[in-house]
C-alpha cells in the first residue's frame, strides 16, 4: 500500500496518463486476485465495497427492494451479526415481506430441523453466516444451500468469519451471494467484497448513483431530463472513487494467505482451539459457550463468575492480551442463550500455544478476584 501511494497513486478508469493506467491495472488485478481466491467464474462477479455491512445493504436495497414483496418470506438465523439482520428489518418495513428467524440449539449450533421446517414456497431469500462470530461454529453451507435451492429460493452467505480461516469455493458451495471484509483477513479496513452470480447482478439496479457506475448521461433538451444508462458489471455497483489502495492491500493479504495455505490455517486454529478448550474446561469459575465437539474455527466465548465481560477484557488487556467483550454485534443470539454479554478469545495463524498458556494463567488469576 505504501508502494502504491508512493509510485502509482491516481484515480482509476478515468485517465490515459501513466499513473492512472498503472492504478487501474493494479485495481483490476486485485479484483482478479479475489475472484481466483474464492473460485468465482469471472472477475465481473466481484464488487468492491467498504466491508461486509455495505455488501449486505447493497443486496438488501438493490435486489431486495425490487424482488421482495408482501407475502414473501426471508429466512434469517438467530446467530447472525446485526449487519445481516438490520438491513432486512428495514427493507421488510418498506416492502411488507416477512422475516422468519431460525432457532439455534442451547449450545449455539444452528437448528437444522427448524431451518428445514421454516423453508417454504414463500421463502425467497435465506441469509446465513458461514461461521458464527460468537461460537465459532461452522455451518454446512453446501448442504444448506442445496436445501434453499430445492425450495426455489436464493441464499446470501455472510462469509466475514469464514474467509480468513478456511478455503472457500463459491462454485462448489453454489451460493448466490457471498460477502466479506478485508480487515478480517490480514487486509486493511474500509475494503470488502460482494460476490454475486452474474445473472443476479445483471438484473439488479445500482445501489448508489454517481460517477463510474454510468455508461452514458445524455440531456434530453425536449423533455428537459437526462437519459441514463448503467455501466457494465462490476462497475455498475462501484459509484464514485473507490478505495483503490484498499483493494491493492487486500490483494497482498490474499497472496500471503495463499502462500501459507488456507487448509494449514484452519488446522492450526482448530488445534489451538482444542488445546485452549481442554485447559479452560477445568477452570472452576469459567463457563464456556463454545461447543466442545462441534466443527468450529478459532473462537472461544466464555464468562467468569462475578466478573462482567468488560471487566474480563480490561483485566486481560492489562496483561497484554486482547479479547472482545459485549454482544459482539449479535445481541439476539445472546438473548437466546440468556447472556447479558460474553468475553471472546479468538486465534489466528500467528497465535501460539505459548500465548494460550499465558492466557490460561491470567484466567486462573481472574478466578481469584
């Protein structure tokens, strides 16, 4: 990113001078890199956005407002991040469609029986996380996608927690939309991706208007208006100056992750998680909310008796250990599990067993408070 700003910084798709051409080439190479990383058919199926939240909102407003109506149903799980709940609640009030919420089990796993029971001919869209950002449980997206398609609906998958930790192939999974953020996968903030099947994206109106997303704006002097035609994919959905450097940084992160190997990352995380869970389950005042035997990634959610989640996080921070506290932007799941809040430790490719040992020693000390 430093190299880009020092040597290639210019706007894209607008100029014929050298810097603009170089910036455009790097930007579009980044799109190709993302497409290859997730197994998309073409780079035109990759839309650069600010993050997962904007990607979901894009689908909600661009696809949802034109395809959903009163009598239709959207299926959303109770394990979703607020970003995959709020846009649908807002658009449901505008268009009058109904949102059905799929339950989770007492240990935070998706209730597949409830999922199947709530799928119907009225279901037009299913919105589901690949991995819960609270429990770390990995949903069987390929199986669930087939169920969705068998009912004639389409599926949007929140891949923000999955894309950094495991290999994703959108063609193998057959998902219709996949959304994720760069900052979850060693990339910069302010850059994210919407993947959509080409046939869906082609039939969607632009989410925002402005420069870049138009092919032609011609003034009609007779009718005193402008006739507008949209640009081709993917630029139809990228109004204004994009986060060019963010895309370049995301591409660099992807190249690094591919070098390490996504299967190696998941294996490393799962080994660390198992190691940590085996130690934490023996701590008397620690309660675990992450299933012990479920297929999951490196997330452990817990509480300590007599301490709030924020107290736990602040005390851990005093030892140089950074964890998350609160609702983790998943308040409905916390309500379902009857939790006021929770603490969350998460592991990635750079974490070690030695760090977990330090973490466990800190938890032992917190138990005495």
